[in-house]
C-alpha cells in the first residue's frame, strides 16, 4: 500500500466544478460518491498507472464532471478511445464540453455497461476505471456490475476503482480475487483508497 501526496501537474481546477458537483450530489445522493470533485492527488495516482499508458480502449464509469477524465486523457495514447458512462445529466453536459477526439460520453447507468459497449461497437476494454460508489449499491447491483466488468474486460485487462469504503473488495473476490494493488489517497476529501485488479489472460 502506498500514500499519494503530490497532485497532477495538469489537474483540473476543482473550485470551478464545485457548484455543479454540489447540485449533482444533493440531487442524486445515491449515485454521486462525494460532494466535491476528485482531488489532484487522485488524478496524479491515476495518471501514473502503467496500464493506461499503452491502453487502446478504456471505459470510465461515473466520471462526474471530468476531473479524472482529464487525467486519463493526459496519459492515454493518441490512438486510444475513452468511453465515459455517466448517469447524472448535468455531469454529462459538463463532460460533453471537453474537446478531445478520443472521448465519447454516454448518458446511462454503469449497470448497463455491456449494452452500452455493444451499442457503441467498442472492442473489449483494456482498462476500466470506476468512480461509481459500490458502498451505496445493493449487494445484487454491486455483484452485477463487477460481473459485467469482468466479462467485458479484455484478457489481461485491468480494473481500477477508487472508493471511500472497502466493500468493493468483497464484491470482487469471486471474479477477480484479492486486489493486486491498493493505494491510500490521504489528500482527498474525504480520503479514499484506489484498488487495482488484473483479469487473467486466456490460456
């Protein structure tokens, strides 16, 4: 486990996103993980993940207003594709203002991940990054999402999620086993933990 203490160099300004994020949180308390956007420290941790630097197809679940999306785009290859799936309409509008040819924004639930991938004709993702709060899902919803993530990931693909509680570890145990990496992000409001799993390659 490691501690992240240095923010991303190109981190999005949090203060400009707070009004939008607050509205999203109070209107959708069971869908939005926090009342403030992700910190630059989390963005730095995501940007440092080697799996993103060579990924061709990436999915982000629950990107919020796009702070983490910017961090992903900063490190993804020029020939990559990033599909963001967000359920809060106001956040979707914010994401759609980002101008990057690699980015596709879909309004919908992470629970419909497989259908959304099919409708966009997207190949198996190399990486799935999730900010969806598993701790506020029902156990059935949480297991459904984990199983969907595992099914659609490319062999050898990576599942990354950042959470305020560790309930995702129990939900992921049957499909992924124990996390291969855990990083505590102290300088976030509130503090959270980043988890990483690898899907086994086909034999």
